[in-house]
C-alpha cells in the first residue's frame, strides 16, 4: 500500500467572520491511499488557532503516518492520539479504499437519497445588517433551526436579532441556537444567558472560555438555557479524561466535531460517555471540504439523532469539490444524480 499526503487551500467566496477573526482561506490536507489499482482519500481537517493539533510538527506527523501506513488504521489511531484531524483523515482514507465507491463510506438510505439529515442554518458573525440579511436568507431557504454566532457586535444588537426572529416565528416553528465561542466574561455570563433566555433559545454553546471547568460547572447548574460544550472538548484525548470532564461539568449537551476530537472512534467515545450521563449531543462539521463533509454526513446519519445537526453545506468555497451533497428546505440530501468531480491533480 502506498500513502501520500497533500495540502489544499480552500478559498472562501466571501470573508467569513468568526470569534477568531475573519477567514479568507482555509488550509486542509488530504491523505491518499493506493493499493491494487484502488484509491482511497481522507481529509485531515485542521483549523489553525483552534485544533488541538495546530502544531509546528503537523506536517512531519502526516509524513510519519504515511510512512507507517502498514500499521493499519487502529494502531495508527492510537499512535496519533494528539493529532485528531490526522486520526480522522486516516479513518476516512481506509474506509474510502475499502469501499466499492470511494465516496460512499457508509451505504445507507441517506446515500440512496431515500432520507435526509435535518441541519441548522448557520448565521456568520458580521455587522447587524449582514447578520439580519443572513437570517432572512435562512428563513427563505426553509430552515426551521438557525444557529447564531454572537460576540462580534454589541450584545444589545444581538438581542435585537433574536427579537427579530421571535417576532416572526415562535419556538415551535423556529429553533434558535446561539454560539458564544467563549466570548462571555465570568462576571457577565449568567446575566447574558438570562437575557437570551427571554427569546426561548434551544441552547447556548460554550458561553465562557474553555479550561474553566469550575465556573462552567456552576453555569451549567444555574443556567436558564441548556449549555452545550464545544471548544471544551478539544484537546481532551483519553477516555478517562473525557469522562471526568463531563462528570464534573454536567452540561446539557456536547457538540461533536469529528475533525477536532479523533474522528469516528473519538466521536463514538464521547457519545458513549454522554449517554450514560444523560447528556445530549449533536454532530457538527468544521469547515472541511466536501470530501470531509461527505464522510461526516454519512457517519452522522447512521447515529439516528433526530435533532438538527450542524453540518456545513459545502457552498462556502470557490474551489470546493462538486459532489452529490445538496441542501433543500433545511435538510442535507445525497443526490445520486449528481456526480463527484475530483481532479487527481488536487492530490499532487
């Protein structure tokens, strides 16, 4: 078996605001396996400034993984425990290589276009007019769950955006999720959560910065809105550490990004712990190309979670890969009539 790795730079159609600044490009890496005339492709979806494996030796570890591909995906997963995006890329590449169709990793009613996955409509950070325009677009596109990233503008204006949604839709018609990305201070967090609660919000992600487990535990005990841990899960590698974290904080939900938490195996570990503790969860993509999004979507469908998932739509980039994934009426579908268009030159 031959394994190679290749960098690919994704270009945003328009600069996208996050709590970590405005993104214009997104770096990603692909692992390509070749054996007996077959090819498998996996995406290592690192996000600089956020991923646990944003390290100076990242490319060196990619090279090591390719040189030791003969160890197999299970042993490699263990060896790459501090490189969750590479763990997922390896898992994906092996599944792709072993599949009849390299892009159908988990055959199901989803890949047969018989069923879809409900998803939330993501509203990016920006000025008030830009965010309101996005909300209107998501409503027009048929979404019944909107996720609002907050922290870029004045808090009162963000409340106005929530008020705008609730003036037009009640909570049965439109679910609202809020993602604070750790922007609240310890002193203001509970006050702001209580302000947001007046708009019957489903949940708030990561109200304060990670690694403040005592304060996060207090918030989760006293919150008027269910709290979902997101960044808090990044960099927690061992099964025991995962269990201890959730036992201490006792959040209402966790948000699972396979590229950040060790791919399929890492995600299943978090789910098994969460469910024993009666903690809810959903899956979220993390700005991967359509190759990574495709793997996450197919895996997510098999988990039978009826909640709207946080899966991207593949439409952010000018140079993404054409694929069967399509969004209609707030749901992600796999349209078998559409073909994958992946140029081998992308992986050279």
